């Protein structure tokens, strides 16, 4: 009989952030492909910090439309520790694998400590972006036995196969482990060949995780992956550092794209598994695609007949392509503006395009009848109220173009692995040991700004959409609505009802 390993995979994500993860689902598929047994436990519906659901908060500050039919997505689950206890007791896994981003690290420690203390000494391995960019922080946690640095499909499957066959698990690329109190650090594994990977396996998730609000309606959405990595250099993102890390370790090119044939095959594969209402193409720059592939995509996708959306960069938009995409079901698209001041955007954020380019591309999208959701960030180091107003004013111009549907505004958060994190440390704007325990969707900057500027940022975060969407004559009233007091709240409610 083939020897297999029973694996419990834990997907950690702060409360309420729905959407199925590609990384862990790809690991699940690779483990199953090698014959191992997999069960998934996800944390998305556990409200560990008693927070408001992020989608509800976004609609409350008018970033998005109010959600009408919630499809039970906001119903919270009870006690995470009790549930994990029960699942582990029933399933009895040989190993537990956790997928981790920085914002869940503090909770992750509580979970792994609980398992080791109350359930038993089951080996625990942690993978994901955070252990990849900050491996020493994660491996030094006493309840974490191993970490995976880099892509885990091959490393983790090899680990499980070796475990099942009582073979050594010591020399597996990508795996760090502890031995006699010492950490053994293997080199990162070569980056995986996307074309030969099994498609991500979504079978074992709570079905509510697929639902995402689009303009106030919840849709069951399938996540289709079209590439990995990113060729750009934004300083608030970890992707450029990951690219350098893999290059320096001779792991290969981080930015890889699936062939268009594989993308289409993947869509058919996922649609044969479950009924979905919407397709989301998971890529930073979906339209970074040569003409030959684009034309095949148009021809083949036209047979699928499901609305879809994606993210791309302004540089990749042209009228001809958008018209063709609209015809086959493109619903809208999300684009990062990030900041309204060209110089600041270029010098601090390392995003090089002009405001004119943004406005022109928005006009193209508007002409083609495509709605747009834009992402903005504020609270960067060296930023002040006047620079934040450059972002407000640019969004206001775009709002006038008529196809801007969502203006998202987030607080800059210096996650490990981002170039701006290093700058924040150098400038003493954060403590160098700080592990971020929040997401950029919530108020409260972690930078050492003065208390009054922090307050101001929270106020601007909640009134950003008022400034963008109401005429300038309301600015004095919006300024009052920035205040975190009764007068501010009352003014906020009054102004919000006008949008
Ligand atoms: C899609 C995405 C999301 C999705 C899905 C997240 C997820 N966990 O998969 C959603 C929308 C939920 C999300 C939310 C957030 N995200 Co996000 N997200 C991304 C994005 C754009 C792509 C990630 C991706 O799918 N990569 C492709 C897959 C294949 O790679 P992967 O997930 O890393 O998985 C591989 C390896 O890491 C490893 N691995 C992963 N898990 C495991 C587990 C085990 C056991 C093993 C062995 C290996 C392993 O193997 C996988 C397969 O090769 C990246 C940016 C980027 N370009 O990388 C940001 C990024 C990962 N996100 C980030 C952040 C900060 C967030 C938020 C906090 C932001 C927010 N909006 O408030 C939230 C919090 C989510 C959380 N889980 O804590 C940061 C993480 C920085 C850090 N130091 O941790 C990134 C890098 C962006 C940035 N700012 O730099 N995100
Ligand atoms: S923010 Fe997007 S475009 Fe910029 S480096 Fe990160 S993944 Fe690439």
C-alpha cells in the first residue's frame, strides 16, 4: 500500500476577508497529486479581535455600495480554539501546514501555542510571504517546528512523501527546521514550473469564502490564476524584494505567466467542479499579455459566458482591447492610483506614470462603458495633509469622468519585505522589531506620527469619499466630519446621506 501523510492545512486570514487563496490551494492540489490526504481549516469567519467586517466598513464610509443580500457571509463562527481542537482530534493529522501573512502572525502564535500545549506535539510547518521575507522571526517561535521559504508545492510534497516513507526530511530545498536547538537552513527551492502544476484545489473550503461583493451584490467567484510575481518595483509592496531574493538564490525568474491555453483550461477545470457566478483573474497586471495570447483569450472566453474582472496597470490599457473584453463579459476593473502627486508617486512609491496618463486611460474605459474601482493609499512616510489632498483632487477629477465606481482608500502599512519598511526603520518611524498586527483596511497608523496627525489620518480615511464625491463648497463641513466626536459623527451621517 502507498504510504501517505495526512495533512491539515490552515489558511490564516484576518476576519471577513473572503476570497479563496491561490497559494494554499495550489499546495493542496500538489499534495493530493502525490497521493497525500488533505483537510483545510480556514480562519476567515472567526472574529478574533471583535472587529467590524471589512466589507461592511467599506460600504459605511461610502467606498462601496451597501450590500443587499449578504449570502450569510457575515455570520461569524464561534470559538476558533475549540473548533481547531475538534478538527485535529477527529482528523488526527501527521503534520499541520499554516499559510501566513504578517498581519496574522500574532494570532498564528496563539494558535500554534494552543495546539502544542493542549492537543499534542504534531509537527507544524509555516509557509507564505511572511516566513519567506522574514524567516528568522517565524522560525524562532517555539511552537513552530519548520518553515517553508519560497514556493511550497514541491518542498512540502517532498517533505510529506519523505515523512510517509520514514526517509530523512533534513535536506529538502526550501525547508528550515530545528535540530538540537539549532536552526538548519536549506536553500530556497527553485521556483515551480507553472505549466506543469496541478490547478489549485478549492474543494475543501467553507463555500462562503468564494463570495465577494461587487457593487452591492454578492457573487460566488472563482479565482483563476494567470501569473506569479510582478515585474514592477512599487516600494510599498513585497513583490520586488521577492523577485530579488529568488534571483540571488538562483531560483529562477519570479515573474512567470501561464500560457493562455493553460488559463482557459484552468477556467474549464474550475467550472466543472462548482457552480460560479463570476470569474476573477488573479494577477497584478492581467493585460500584460502579447497580442497572440490576447486574441486566443477573447475567442475562447467568449464561449464561457460569465462576467469577469481583473486588476491591471494603467500602462496596459488600450481602447481596442477594452472594447473586445467588454463584448465577452468584462464587468469592471481595479487599478491602483496609490497617490495623486506625480513626484511623490515617482520618488517615494516608485510608480512612474503621469496623472494625464491616468485621466486618459480612465476616459478610454469610460468610452467603452467599463466601470472602474481605484485603489489609493495615504499615511506614507514624508506625507502631509496637502499631499493627501493631491490624491483626493485626482480622484475627484476621475469621479467627474463618470465611470468611477469605487474609490478605495487604505492606510499605508510597512509590512516586512517592502522597501518602504526599510525606510521607515531607517527614519525611526517604526520600531525595527515591529510585526504588523493589523491590515491596511483599518484605521490607526502604525508609524510614529504625532498623535494629532494620526487622528487627522483616521478622519481623512473616513471622509476621503466625501471629499472626492461632494462639491468643494462642502469642504468646511467635511472637515468637521473628520472629527472623532459627536459633532463629527453627526456631520458625517448628514453628508454621507447626500452621496
Ligand atoms: C492575492 C493576495 C491577497 C489575497 C489572498 C491572500 C493569501 N493569503 O493568499 C487577499 C485579498 C485575501 C489578501 C489579503 C491581504 N493581503 Co495580500 N496579497 C495578495 C497578492 C497580490 C498575491 C498573493 C498570491 O496569491 N501569490 C501567489 C501564490 C501562489 O503565492 P503565495 O500565496 O505566496 O503562496 C506560495 C508560497 O508563499 C508558499 N506558501 C504559502 N502558504 C504556504 C503554506 C505552507 C504550509 C507551505 C509549506 C508553503 C506555503 O507556497 C505557495 C505556493 O507556491 C500579494 C502581492 C504579491 N504580488 O505577492 C499580496 C500580499 C501577499 N498581501 C499582503 C498583505 C499585507 C495583505 C493584507 C494584510 C492587506 C490588506 N488588504 O489589508 C491582507 C491580509 C491577508 C492575510 N492572509 O493576512 C502582503 C504581505 C506582506 C507580508 N510581509 O506579509 C503582500 C505581499 C502585498 C504587499 N503589501 O507587499 N492578499
Ligand atoms: S503593487 Fe502590484 S504592480 Fe506594484 S510591485 Fe506590487 S504587485 Fe507589482
